[in-house]
């Protein structure tokens, strides 16, 4: 038993376990819904609000009238958000490593030749300047 609510499907439990998310890191609240619906929506707490405390990721589900269905939707949304967050962090780290590798690699002969040509051009421009007030 992983400590997650029993009503949550095994797929969601597996995804959360793969993300190393512990049950005590998630705050779950049942709140009253918002929007149209009149008396029914004002009396029942069918909206589910989940928050992963270490990352601050919040999810709110009010798509259905059933609290159980909304609960399942909210847990799936939370899994998806946490997976996207982890994937983007891994992608950013990979991009940083790749950028560092590109910066450190040796220049090609063509790059070196263009760089030297540019330096010679700049030196020629500077050599024509002369001193200030030397006339």
C-alpha cells in the first residue's frame, strides 16, 4: 500500500510512484464548485482541489457532477502536470550541457580564417586613425 487514497486507479498510483511523490506531500480538499448550477452546486462539495506542496503545483477539477469522477480527473491532471514539469527540467539541463559542449569545441579552419581576416580588417582601420592633435 502506497498511502494514496484507495479510490485512485492503479495507473495513477504507478505514475506518482515513478515521480517519487509521497502521499503526505499532496494536500487534497473537497470544495464547493463555482459557476452556473444554482442550488445544486451551492450545496455539494464536488470540486476537488489538489496541491503538491514541494513544487506548489495546484490542480482543480470540476468537470463532472460526481465527486468521485472529479477526484480521479484531478489526480490524473496532477500526474500530468508533475510529469511535464520533470520533463521540462530534464530538457533544460540537457540543453545547458549541449550549449556548453558547443561553446568548448574547437573552431574549424574556416572559422579561424574568418576570425583572423576580421582581426586584420579591424587592425587596418585602427592603423589609419593616428594620434589626436598630432598635426
